[in-house]
């Protein structure tokens, strides 16, 4: 968010106010902020602390403990490769390696253009369709490394179509 602007600060204050009567509002506040902005940098954590009275240390601990929160911006497409036991045994490492090779990033990184983030996940509960990949919440079953270039190409085409409709 690079230097929290007044509109973003007002929105974050509004989110905090929404949960002022809750006994333990932190997870709800952080979840709403993550959904709104895609990540929760330190400057936002400091504002949440000021608004709620919860220490920055506690907020930071929660943000870094739970994998669905992020300190840095994510790509337009977040590719999560399951490396749980069932997926791993069925070749998930080859799948994530191929995504990494094609996108030229390592797990936990985002492409320079902000298009893709690659994440290594633990079990996503899709063992029956292993190896599984989740992209922005959509699960791709029985993935094979050979399918990866086509999936990336399809996502790029989808993005271009969306951008064309918004132009």
C-alpha cells in the first residue's frame, strides 16, 4: 500500500469499527483487510493496533502465523500447489517445480508483473484428486507437470479477456 493514503486509512478504520463490540475481533478485522487489499503490511498493522488497542506484536504474530494472511501483495492469480502426502506421492513436487520453471519464481514469490504468486501448500483436503492445485480458489484435479504451461496460458488469456471487457 506504500504510504497508507487517507482513503485506505479510512477504510481500515471502518473495518476496525465494524467489530468494536466483539470480544476477539482481530481475526475478523485482519480477514476483512486481507480480502479488501490482498495483504497486511506493517503500516496497516500499526493502524489496526491504534484503533483496537491490540499490540502490533500480537497482530504481527497472527499475520505471520496463519498462511492465508500475507505481508506482501499477491499476484492476480495465486497458484497453490498442494504438497501434502497424497499429492506429494502422486508427483506434486514435479508440478510445483514446473510452475516455478515456467514463471521463473520460487514458492512464496510473485512474478515481477504482479500476475502470478506461487505458493507451496500443505494438505488442501483434495487427496482423492491428487495431485491438486488451487488457483484463486478453483481446484485443478490430478495435475501433471505437462499441463502447467497450458494452465498458465489459459490464465493469461482469461486475464486479457477480462481486461478487454473492462476497457
